[in-house]
C-alpha cells in the first residue's frame, strides 16, 4: 500500500464517521421536530377553548361593570336627593326648633334661679355644655350672646 492509498482510506473513514454523526444528529432533530409539532398541536387544541372562555368571561365582566355603573349613578342620585331633603328640613325646622329650645332653656333657667343661697364654690364649679365643649357658667347678671 502506498501513501496515497492510506491517505484515501483515512479520508474515507473520516467521511464515514462524519456522515454517521450527521445522520444521528438529523435523526435526533427529526424526533425533536415531531415532538415540537405534537406539542404545538396540543397547545392549540387547549388554547382555543381557553381563549373562548376568556372572551366570554370578559364579556360577562363588562356586563357586570355596566350594571355596577348604573347602580352607582342611582346611588349618587339618591345621595343628592337625601342631601337636598336634609337641607330643606334643616332650613324649615331648624330655626323654629332652636327658638323653642332657647325659650325652654330660658324658662327653665328663670324658674330654677334662686336667691343666691348656694355656696360660691358650687356656683363656680357648675358648667354648661355647648356643642361638645364645656364652658364655665356665666357669672352675675351679664348676658352672653352666642
């Protein structure tokens, strides 16, 4: 055997190994592509119903939001009506009720006023509550406005 023949045999063996390696790679690649195709088909089969369900859910949510919007506008209208009613009642009955209460307080005060035989310390410790605040009782005959 000459050197050219040995070189030819080595090249042929190298090519045979290379072709075998490429054949194995191509077979594995074909298996991977088949598996990928199967996976994509399965995902497509499952995704279409899921997208259909999601679309139905979004439509249902939109319907519910429209209902909530209608309810909120009704509540806003009721609130404004209640506010107007409250203002009307306060302006209609508020003034006369305050006058009646003030008159009743004045009458009660006039009837309960005694000649000053109470001790001075007891008179000083008595307090009147006005709108959540405690203020000292007015001394003497001074009139306080307010």
